[in-house]
C-alpha cells in the first residue's frame, strides 16, 4: 500500500502540471459551443443584423476559433462592434463603449444617439447638444425627450466619460415608462450597453451564461 502512495505522489509531481493543462483544455473544448450554435442562440434572443450586414461581419472582428474559445462573451462583444469594412454598427441591439473616449465636442451627442439606437427608439432624444471645453475643463450635454428639456453638467476628467450621464438616462427611462432599461456587461474600462426587459435579461443569462447587470 505504501508503494502505491509513493507512486501516486511521484506521478503527481512529474505529470501534474501537464495533466492539469490537458484537463483544462479538454474540459473547455467539451463545454464550448460552435460559432454557428452561438449565432443561432443570439438570433433566437432577438439579435439581428443591420442592413447589409451578415455573419461575415462578425467573422471579420474575430474568427470562429476565437468565438469557440470564449463562448458567447466574444460574440456578444462583436454584435456590439462597428463593422471593420463598413464603418457602421453590426447590430442595433447592443453597443460597445470605451469610457476613455471623450476627445472632441460631439462625443456626448454620439453617446446619446447610440443609447437611442439600442433602445429601438424607446428613448427618443431630440435637440441634442453638448459642450466639451478642454481649456476650462467643463462639459455638459442637453436634449429634449417627450417634450421635456434636460441639461446635465458633467464632470470633466480628461478623456473619460462621466458615468453619471448613463445613470441619469436610466432614471429617464424609468420616468418615461420605457419597456426596457439599460444593462451593462463590464469589460474593464469598457462596457457593452444593452436595452432589455426583465424577462429578456433573464432569458439572456439563461442561454448565454453571461451576467449583464442593470445599470
């Protein structure tokens, strides 16, 4: 019996790291979904391509092996991206945003317009304007929604967007009784914004095993 224990210890020392690597790689391979399976799942969740877009635009962002190595998370990111060759959003269902991207006047206007886009018009912004004064380190954004005018003074932090703007938009969504609300899927200093109902969020989590949160 003692010799068996000794043999097991020696085997673990000699082959442990390689065995761990083998199990990690193969368990991952067994559990992963193919690109086509993931694509079908997203379509069933309601994700659609914009005009003149198709799965080849997703494959121009990452390849099938990449998508299968990181099931659903990488494909979710690609849905939210701008098509490399067409300079247009691949889908209007979600939007990838890097918080460190305030570089020019108009960047906050672009944020508002993108939030409107993924809300499928439930957030209907008009008369949108912003000001970003790098010399005086001030910023603001204003717009109308459902006949009411709003203006928010924003915290200036070099090229970082003021997160409170998104919180204010979420409050407006609740105030104006939109069907969906903003969700976020954190990616470090970046995020994927989406616009879902409670039922859609729960189904998304169930199918993809990802965990977006309410903003």
